């Protein structure tokens, strides 16, 4: 029986279509798993910032983009109106949560016309407490917000803790929610303590969000800076990484978290909830990163399971390998890991490439910070069929679709 050429062509096209669909699902699922409340599908076509391969450097490196500028403005109606009441809160769970907690507290204080009390910082263990100024620049924080909310360092002595009502607010709290649910409590009690809960770690902007409040943009992207000592340490570590190879990749890969998440396979072929060291190493090699690429891991201390990554990329470092010896007693050898979390977040925000092996708020807020800094190369891991792939095909949907909340604040 003769072979119909048209049937052969049709079969090849069908197979190609399924391969392409499989690749899209791989990249898509990583973002979807962290959005169980609001997870709709992503299109992975690259329609984001202009990205160009850097000439003269081996590997799929891209240029930074400086096209975006802050596009929020504070109107006269946004200016601070101070009342006799106070809003207190704490920062918890690491810098990726601090950004959201700061934003929500500022929004509440602003729209209530209340005075904001500088927060403390609390670790995961009882008794792990730090002052705001241990990590962040107090003067910068107060000055950046002076046009919208008054900030004081301490709650006045005449205010009793019994007079403070505890109010839980959803992250990305809006003015309408504050007026309906929080304002009556504030008027009744006079002072409130805000705690933020996270119904979702999705930071995508949607049509339901409406116009982003400029106060929210200012709080999220214009208020927090590291205090000089921590900032200098982060800068010194970044420079050491750059001296090793000129450019470097930061990978959010923490063995303990991977073990808890159980990095399981999903229904889609090759799709996973997270990726281990071997899978990340193969992903980077297939994208064309050379073996002499410098890599920074957020992993606290070296684990034997990471050896495969170092075998393929010998210039792979954790904090303990690149931190100045004189700083380790303060920043590494304490049981409180808050400093380490902050170092990871800010190095990941400043790296030439960021690869999140784990979905979650660290990934989402690191992307937001990178958008603000003009660093769009965030590569979402996936299994790559064949021997190679294009890095632009694996750009985070937050960036390729410009659907991250940051794009409401930077234009």
C-alpha cells in the first residue's frame, strides 16, 4: 500500500504540537502551584521587555532593561492626615513577607488617618526578636513615607496594650476593605494591631484589582532599604561573586524546603512542584550556561545532595563560602536566621539571572524587586526535551506576560 505524503506531514505536525504543548505545561505549572486560590493558566510566549543576548560572553546572558520608571504619584489627597490613633504591627517570616506586611500596614494607617508605629522583627522561634533598625534603614523608611503617613519609633507610654484591637487583613488590602471592615473597629478602640494573612501568594495583577493605589506602590517599592551595615555586606558578597565570573546566577534552592515539599511529579509529563540540584544543573546546561558559570545558592549550609550541581558548575557557592570571615559570627552563627534570609533575598534580587527552584512568595517578591531594578532574566525551571533550549522560552510568566503587580507601579 502506498504512503500518503500528506499523512506523514500531518503526523509530524501533530507530534511537534504535542511536544510544544508539553513544554508550555512544564513552565506553566511552576507558577500555577503557588496560586491555588486564583490559579488560571498562563501563556508563555515572550511578550515582555526587550531582551538581547549579551555579546562577547559565553552563555545565554541577557542585558538588563532600564525602560521602566516609577509611575505612581502622590496627590494632595494622599498626604498624611494624622489622628490620635495608632497602628502597630510586626514583621515576620522573612523579607519576602516583610514587603507585603509593610505595604498592608501603611495602607491601613493611611486610609484610617492613623499614626504608624515602627515594627519589630520576629523570627520563626519564640524569643527571636530584632529591632527594625537591625536590618532596615529607619531614616529612609520614615522619610519616604512622610508625605502619606506619620511614623513614630515607639508606641507612646500612655497607650495601653489592652486598648489595642487585633485586626487580621488579607494581603494586598484595598481601601474599600479598610473602610468597611477596619474603620469601625478603629473608631471604637482608637488603636489597632494589624496582622497580615496570605490567602494566596500570587502577585499577579488582574482586571479585578482596578487601579493600583499609589500609596501601595510607594510602600512596596519605595520605603524599604537595608541599613548601611547589612547593605555593605550584601554588596561585598555580590562583588565577590562577580569577580569569580563577571556575572552570576542566583538559585533559590533550599534542601530542607525541597524535602518538605516532596518535589512530586504532576499529571503533566515532566512537570513538578519544585526542582532539585540535579534537575537545576541539567536545566542550566541545556540552556547553554557554561561549566565556569558562577552560581549562588540560598541553601544555608552545604549539603551532599548539592554535589551534583558543583560537579557540573564548580563555581557554586553558599553564603558561608563568600561571606567575609569577620562577619560570620554576627550573620551566620546565630540561631536566628533572619539575617541569612535577608542576604538571600537581596542577592537574588541583584543577580544577573534568578532561578527559583521553589515556588512561593520568595519567588514572587524577588521578581517584583527585579522588575523595579530592570533585571528581567528570571528563568522558571522545566524539563527540556532534547539537548538544548532557548532561555527566552523559560522567562517567568510574571515578566513575559507583564502580569506581575509591579507592572502597575512601573511603566
